């Protein structure tokens, strides 16, 4: 089961050529992950970082840019968990707009104790929701 959220390409996202400057996609991607944790996994980044002192840094990121996006485009962002480990998870992220895939990414997140700066197991409630959403990778 995938989580979906959206964003619009804004003036701050584009370069002089009028298309999304690639680092801005990473900001949008991180915003989508933040939405996913809050709306689908039940743990907002505020509660995660400020109350529980855990974070989910990206430790691996593979991206393919498929088609440019430009100012004003509405983008659908779909997040699909593919693998869940004790302290990490692998997710696929696809940006789509106007019937075309714009970007595909595979991201590995690690649950981390921000004070100790080390990986820790997923909180039980988050792990349970991750498992409910898991769509195993196709070979």
C-alpha cells in the first residue's frame, strides 16, 4: 500500500531554464517523507525529534530523473515501503505529473537516536504500520 501526497512546483524550485533545479527535488522528497511519517505512520517529525529524540536520516539515495518539471506543475508523490529491517527501511518514491513519471528514487532511511548518534530499532507502533504498508520488491 503506497502513501500519496502532492506538491506544486514553485518559483523557488526552478532554475534559469524554468525547470526544477535537481536539489529542490530532494527538498520535496524530504517533505513527502515528513508527510508520510505524520499522516500515515502516526509519528510527526516534531514529536519524533523534539519529544522522542529520534530521527530518520537518509543513508542511501538512488535517483533517476525521467522528465523535467516546470513552474506551476502539480506533482503527485508516491511512497512505497519495500524492505524493513530492524533499524532501517527501503522505500521507493515516484514523482508523477500530468501523466508522466518525473523522478524515481530508492531511499534507505535509518531510525537513529539523535543524542547518541546511533541506529536504534523502529518504535513498535511505527514498525507495525511500516509492515502494514510493505510491498516487497519485485525481482
